[in-house]
C-alpha cells in the first residue's frame, strides 16, 4: 500500500519574520557587547600603507618597488585612551543603530502582513518611515563614522587623512520608498474594488 505524504505549503512570511527577528537580536547583542565590553579592548585601525608613519618611506623598500596606493596596514592600538575607544566605537556603532532600526521596522511590516492584508495604510506608513530612516540615518551614520575614522587615524598617518566619501544608504532608502508607493497603489485599488462590490 503506497504511503501518501502531504507537503504543507511553507509559510514564507513566517520564515522571513523569524529570520528578521534573529538578525535583530544578533545585531542588538553585538551592539550591546561593543558598548559594554569592547571599549577597553585593543583594536586595529586600517590606514593607507603609503601614509603609515613612513613605513614605505625612502630606504624601506628595494629600488623599483613601490607601495600600491590602495594598500592598507592594520595599526594595533594596544592600550587605547578613553578618547580613542570612543572614536573607535563611533566608526561602527552608528551603522549598527541604523541596521537595528531598519530590522525593527521590517519585523513590524512582516508581522502585519502575516496577520492579514499586507496592503494597508499602516504598512504604507511603516515603509515610508523605513525609507526615510534608512536615508537620513544611514547618511548621518556614514558621516559620523568617516569623521571618527579620520580623527582616530590622524595621529598614525603622515599627512592628512582623507579620500573619496560615498554613501549607498540612499539607494536602499529609495527602494523602500518605491515599495511604499506600490503598497499605496494596492491600498487604493483595494478601496476602489470594495466600493464596486
């Protein structure tokens, strides 16, 4: 007698929700660890090798050998001061905060979608808030982190710390705002359909 196996449909929204909650918890714990445990620990700072305290200066390399401009060296700060620890935290903590806010809003959106109709005015508002949070928070985080890195690396390098600064957060934010507009159209069509029926 053949055995019939019934495969139930996977709850993809449920899996997505659990994945987002897991990512949110992991990021929150990592951030808490960085704020409470890591401040007094030694850390490394990546600096351009061509500026790393004359490591690539005259007599350091054989004739005909030069340092590639994009090469970096990791400078170890073994006993950081309080200022150095704060600057080191500021080189990554703002991005973690933006990611936590983004994941929190995504968890709420997916939870609302699992409960019923995803095309609601509430989800449109959450998606807009998500887009604006990612754009404003992401750009602010990148600026703070870049300034913190420059202040942290300044005593290590020869010459000014600088370079090209570009933030990609606005692309993600615009994508969320576009999805919000799609949801808004869905809400409008649902209302019009309910009016016809």
